[in-house]
């Protein structure tokens, strides 16, 4: 499996792909790439937090944290719960705001985001406004999820 | 562990801070069976892109004033929904104010593992319609 650095590079690439897809007005696939970028970012951060040479590649059916697409589970192993939380005092309120904006989009659909490619109903829920709002929360805002992770040198 | 009375206090103070404007939905939901974190669902008809950040700060400040550090640690996110959102309509169909969701409940196909419907106020939407909003 990939190292933390490799996962970070992949996350960056998928984020750029998402921006290219926004520019091409392919809103649904842009959102899919953004979600993939966040998943890779959280996995990269886990490698740094846990000092792992590579992200664990496991066939253990009981492993529901490392082998997951669920943002809340990945957040837990990434060591980022101090930043993306309501702890008092908060480390960065704007970053937690952006975390809520982004992850809310994947809170209620009945499938992991990875299956949205085959689900027209789920894809249709992402229009221009939502795609741009999610991209801002993920990267464009100065306190976006990814920029905050960089500022606090978590990956 | 969620203590609903504490969230009722949060709602009361949040409403007071925001000129007693109505809240359509205020719920605390556990969306993942493994992660003991709760999503706060908030729907008000007086939110828009211009004041959403301000309202977020208002609810954060209220949570920090009324909840313990342990309770704050359990919050996964704050999610805003427009009262017109289908999800909010589903809540009105399926649940009642004060309801404790103790067994897995399907909402929009996804499972809510546990939850507290602190406030569910259909009047907030009716008032919005009567104002032509």
C-alpha cells in the first residue's frame, strides 16, 4: 500500500482533477473526486500521526477503520479530531465549519460515496452550487479542510 | 453520552440569542454504528448564504456555554438544512418532537443508529409559506 507521501500526492492530484471537472461543468464527478481527495488526505494523515511507513493493507473483515471510506472513521485514526471538533477553545472554528459543510453532503445517502458513480439519484443531487460550495470547503477557503491540515503540518 | 435536557437548554439559548426566531428542526443523530459521534441537524428558515457563518458561530458559542467538554467532544459536525430540503420533510413525516430514536431508523435510505429530535416545528415552515418566503 502507498506511503503517507504517496497518498498526499494522490490527494493533491484528485483535488486538481476535481477543479478541472468543475471548470468543465461536470459537477457530479467533481464531487466524487473531491470526496476521494479527502479520503486520501485522511489516510495520508493517518500515516503521519501513527508513524506508519505505509497505509495498512488489510484483509481483516473486522477492520472497519483503516479499510473504510467513512470520513468519521478515517478522521478518528487520522489524529485530526483536535482540529475538526467543538472543543473549547477551538483550534480553528472556520475549519470545523468547513468540515461540516463538506461531510454533510455525504451524511444521508444510503451508500458510501465510492458507489455514487453508479447511482443517478445520488449524482443528481450535486449541481453547480453544491459542487462549488464543497470545493470551497475542501480547498479554496483559507481555512478549508486541506489547507488547515497543511497549516498545522499534519501531513 | 447525549443528555437531551442539555440540548434543550442549548436550543432555548440559541433561539433567545437569535431574536426568538423559530427553529424548524433541531436534532442530534448518531449516523455511524462504530463512531460514537453525533451530528447536529439544524433547520431554520431565516438562514441564507449571507448569515450562515454568523449562525454557525452563534450555535457554537451556545454549545460551548451549555455543554461539558465531554459532550462537546462527541459532536461530529453541525449540518444546516433549508426547511424546503427533502430531508427535513422526511423528518416531519417520520418523527415527532421529543422522540428518542433508539433503534436503527431509515431516513432517505440511510440508517440513523440513535437520535434525539429536540425540536420539530411544522409551524416554522407554515409561517415561512404565509410570508411568501
